């Protein structure tokens, strides 16, 4: 009698991943709950229920959001300090280098991101200040029925 061969592990036979792990991995990349739930093939309400009932899952969720925010802040910092390349456009057309025929590129920096980063990391120096001064008088009248308060 011949022995049956056991199937070898392939990508099609690998064990399914836990929906929580799939959700958290995607949340860490996107900070988008709805999209992460869709990737994990569960209703987003399920994840909110797990978050409410499972403190460890809630903590992992918060960590994933922190990681996503850190990545976003890193990209903002990179764009503010090092810029990004974009095509030179004139009258709605990409400008080509007359010598090579290749599209011309220019480096753009983001002043808005620089401002936001400074406000976030040095708020005492760069935050917007609004000073409110009361130049009038405030009168308080106490009557006998105020004793009940």
C-alpha cells in the first residue's frame, strides 16, 4: 500500500492570519480604521467592539496609530527639509529640456509643513498668539435669594 504524500506548504496553503493582526498591520501603515477593517475582511464595528472589550487590543491599536503618525511626521519633515521633485509645467504642458528632450524637474519645499512642524515642536515660540484683555468692569449683585445657591 502506497503512502499518501503530505502537501508541502505553499502560499496557497499557508494558515490564515488573525483578523486582529491584519487590521493592526494595516492601521500601522495607514491610520485608517475603515480601510484596515476592510483589508481584514471584517466590519469596522467588530474592531471597535474588540477595542472596548480587550485592553491589550486597545493598546496595540493606539500603538499602531502612533506608528502611523510618526511615519507621517517623518514624511512631513523630509518634504519640509529636503523637498520633493516635481515636473516643471508651463501653460499646462510639461517643459522638456531642449538639449536632452527629458522632462525638466524642480525641487519643491513645503513652507507650510515647516511651519506646522515648528508649531508642533516649539509651541512656546511659534504658536499663534491671541491675547484677550478685558478693559471693562464686571459687576456682581448679591441678593437675598442667592443664599440658596
